[in-house]
C-alpha cells in the first residue's frame, strides 16, 4: 500500500518540473536591483581607472626631439652622446640644429613647436614666457672668459668697467655669449650706443681679431672657449685673460652665475699656464623640457646626463653634474623624485619596454584591487538589504492599515481601508523576490491575510 505522505509525480509532470528547476533559482531576480547594487561600484572603478590613465600618462612615446646647437658645437656633441645612450632603451633622439641657447629656448616656448627638450644657458630667458617649461637639472658649466690686449692698460684688468671706451667683441646676434656680455656690461655702466664700441663677432673670428689688434677685448664662452683656444690666446704676445676679482659679487647679483676657477698650471704644467689661479664666472647649462614630457623619458634623460657629465674635467668635479639647482626654471616634479629616490621600481629592475607595460597594467589593476573586488564582496549584503527593505516597506504600510482598522472606523472608511488592503496584497503579489527570500515573502502574505481576517472579525 502506497504511503499517503509520499507525493508521486506523473511522467509528464516530472519532466516539466525537471525542465523548470534550473530556471527556478532565477525567479523573481530583478535586473534593476542588480544594476543599482553593483552599478555604482563598477562606475566608480571605471572613473578611477580613467583618472589614473589621465594622470599617469602610461604610454611613453619612443621618440624625443631635442634642440641642440650648431654642427660640431658642445651642445650638438652632447646631444649625440645622449642619442647613443637612449638608443639602448629603444628611444630615438631626434636632434634639431639651432643657433644656440636663445634659439633653443624660443623653440621650446612656442606651443606649436615639436621640440621636447633643449640645452639652455642661464641668463637668456628675459622676456620669454616660461610657464610650461621645467628644468631637469643643470648639466655643465659654460665659463665666460674675457681676453684683452695689454696695450693701453697697466698690464692687469680685473674689472669689466676698466674696458670702457674700447672695442669689444661680444658675440654674434642670438648667441648666449652676447646676451650675457650685454648683461654684464650694463651692470658696469656700458651700454650700446655709448663711447664703447660693441662688435657682434665671436668664436674664432673674435680670437683672431684680438690677436690682430682689431679689437681690444673679446668675450668668449662655450665652444669658442675650448682649452686649445685659451692656450692659443694666452701664448699670444700682449694678450691676457681677465681674472674676475668681483666673481663672488656677480654670483650674488645673478643667481644663475657661478664662480669657478682655473687652477694654476692646469692648462700647461711645464709652462705653468696660467701662472696663478684665475677666477671666472660661469652660467650653468640646464636641460629644459616641456612640462608635458613623460616621466619615464625624464628619467632616461637624467640618467644619460649622469653618464655623460658625471665624470671630472677641467671645469667640474666628479659627480658635480647633473645637479638639482633651481635658477630661472622651476624643477620638474619628476626630476625631484628621480634625484631623491632614483627610478621607480619597475624601471629600475625591468627592461624599459617591460617596465612601461607594467606601469600601464598597474593603472588598471590597482583600482580593481582597491575598489572593485572589495566592493563586489559587499554587493550581496547590499542586494540583501535592498530586497529586505522592500519587504519591510510593505510591513510599514500594513501596520498603519491595521491601526486604522482597530480605531473602529465608519462604514465608508471600512470599505476604503479594505480597498487599500487589497491594493497592498496586489502590490505584494507583483513584487519580484529571489528564492532565498521566499520565506519572508510568504510570511508577509500570511500577515496580510491575518490582518484581513482579524478585521472581518470585528
């Protein structure tokens, strides 16, 4: 005899139940509830990733354009050394020939220029907008040497003011030599159009004019003041080099200037040239870049500068350059970080291309780990709260109706309350509830029925 408590399904019913069973778990799931619960977390994560991409600029370009100088100049030769070093990391350095520091700065300051970085001598920025330019550091000194003929002097000149009324070669138009010479001459009361003749010639032309007595003094710096050129002029009869006795004062007045010296005998030990320490003033050459330069490329450029300029020479000590000295241009934040702590972990331990890839991946992974994963762990609790709050909201309406019914309303009000109770029941029947919450759902329906029956008992 069959057990009366045992339920038996007919074959067709069993098949129908089996077919519906996989879908039953999704019954009552509201897509709107899921979107409202998970959507804000996902949207916040996407926004953070977007902001991170905008700030970090994860993909560095593989080409940098540098404004250098004339062919065979110090700037050009230095840029060629940088090019070889950057090529090790797959970065191409495009070198633009220019007339020198002033040209380089003009090119960097133009918004439509394609130049990313350039060598710029201190003291040439007057009248040029520098808001979007930053310095990656000072890379070397560019000493100013001033040679003069001893005829017409007491044999020694230590101050520029002693050259008033003479013929001075101050460098060609657009050169850093000319800009600095005019600044120093003005500080000594000598300006164009006065009694002193200022000639726009420089370099070897100025040196030859001095030897030939066609000028009385010549300002030389950079490529025109090489050790070979200095020796040539010092060995020329009647030519001496100014020992700037006021060098310290110039550095106080003009922060971009430095006091350096050529030690006695440094140019020729045998002939003891020079015969005493000679004080010079020297602006520093800075590696100036647009503020939009990618941080990874900034690191590579400073690294190249350390390799090229870190060794000792006649005008610098070992490790003196590159240096983080702020003069006319604000120091790049990326440069400050590099000088204080070096390259980032990835770029310090991985090849450049792989480090760049990891940087990009990090921009996506970090927000996901910090926001999305913890947020999704909270999603079930938020979803549960949302479903329960909907059930509790019906309970709030139901208890208000029950209290109104217990207040012994009149016939018309009784009909109104019953109609409202019907509407509550209809609303609950339309409510979508996941299977996990069906117990609360059916309890709510039982309570609605309880209120109805209790009301009918009055």
